C-alpha cells in the first residue's frame, strides 16, 4: 500500500482591475482634480498599472490615499509625465579660439 498523493490546488486568479468608463482626460479642467486608480491612470503615463501600484507602495511618486485605496489626480499624472520626459540634445555653439 502506498501513501496518498498530495493534490495540487489550482492557482488563484486575481480579479481583473475595475476600470470606469468615460473618464475625463487628466489635462482637462475636469480631470485635474479627478481621482484615477493606478490602472485608470496607466494609459496616460509611461508605466503600466502594476508598476504604478509598486511605485506608490514604495513611495516613489505622489499619490492620494483615503486609507484603503490609492489614487492619482490629473495634476499628479501630468507631473509624473513631466518627470520622465527626455528632452532633445542640442549641440553647444563652438567657442571661438
């Protein structure tokens, strides 16, 4: 007689993040103070929703917390984009010798 085999349980699937429809763009007057979840803010940033959540957890970016959930305002999204803009390189004028 052999020992019973351990059964492997199926991996738990996380529910997909809920994204609201018809959100104002962050650069509009309505969107400046609107609270976006990290997954809702992701299309307007150079990062994905999970990366934004990690940056919030590590306190790398500014965010709004209501004690349970974390949000980004339109102003914070615009500031985040400004922070990661790469400006074009301009050659300096050659100095006269």
